[in-house]
C-alpha cells in the first residue's frame, strides 16, 4: 500500500535508535507497505514539542504515535515502551509496530 | 570515560538511601564483592534491567555480594528521578539493595560514569574488577547470551581473573546539572 506517512524520530543520546529503525523497516517490508520513512533527529526541546516527540525512538504513522499516551509530555529523553508481556523496553516491539501499521491501513480503507 | 580503571580502588561515598539512612561504602567490610551501579528511575534501559538487578542481588547475597544503586541524575530536569520517586520505585520493584541519592552529583563526578545503568564491580579489597553492562541484552532477558555481571561475580568470588573486565555500556546518559 502506498501513501502512509511514516515518521521515525530519534535522539542520538539514546543508543537503540538504529535497532528501532531497523525493526520498523523490517515490519514495513513484511507488511508490503511503501518503504518510505522520514527520519528526523530531534535535538532541542522546541523540536520535541513541534514534532510531538515523546522520547527516543518515536514512530508516527499518519501523525499518530504508535503508542499514544493519555498525557503526552514531549521531551528530549529515552522512551520507555510497555511491552505486551508487561516488561519495559527502550524499543517498541515488532507487534506494536505491526499493529499500528495495520490500524493505520484500516483507517484509510 | 569513567575515572576508574580495572585494578583501581573504589572511591568512598556517604549518601542518603531510600530508607532515610546514610549509606557508606565502608558499611560492607565483610563482603566478598561490592557492585556499585549508577542507575536512576526514568531511564528505560534501567527499567528493562531492574528485575535482573534484584535477581542478581538475591542470587549472590548468600555468597557475600552487595549491590548498591546510586542515582545521580538532575531531578529538576528529570522529576521522575527525584528522591520521593526513588522511594516509590524501590518499594514497587522490591529493591533488595540500597538505592542511594547522589543529590549534588559529587559521587558521579568522582566516578565519572557515562550511562545508566553502569556497573562498577569491586572485589573484597575494593579493587575494581569489572566495569560495564549487566548483560548483553536489555530488551529480552531470555535472549541474553553473555551474563557479564554474573560471570564477573563468579570469577571475583572464586578469586579468579574476570575474562571480560570491561564491556560496552548501553543506557541513557547521566543527566548532569
């Protein structure tokens, strides 16, 4: 499918962004989606606010965070994701990324 | 880069713990190994490794090991790293080790850690024997291939050399004031 607006936001201070981007690209490939991903390095608090950066890494699909938070606080920080099994990880899981992509596709159809 | 090299003596400290008591490196003269981990509340890498820190203390306490966690982060920019929040975290996660507050960052400046978590493992004579990460997989405890800290502890407690005395750090940067 073409046309999903996929943005990957990261801070260089958080070491796992390359792995997260690789994970995102892998899932996009598996889902047969247009592989275009815009990658942004967030360097200032102002950028964090403007780009809706909840911490590194943040993935936005059609403007929607893959793990939306009820009280978002945009900041230059490493991000904690709560995984399906309840553990905390600095990376979103493959399932979380896949679920968000499929949900975005459904909304468009 | 850390101020300690393998073989260097531990730098003493006296810090307030979440139990509202002052804790000192000198409190553990009978221990066979002491692990100082620069840690904090907010960092997702620490949070991913926290349970393993508790497990390691639990598994090695009977062998004379003492883990000590120190939070040196700037709580004004990272309010989750405040002292009250440290108390909550220690309670919630059932920390079985002291969790100390380096409010002035004096101890962090002395040790010069770069990341959280960052391990400094000392032997019975408080000489540094291992410096680095807890293991090689913050993301999945079941996928760990190299249990760096455990392996270092096994060596230190057996009076042997640590085969990997320094490992790559993975974590959040220390939040300096």
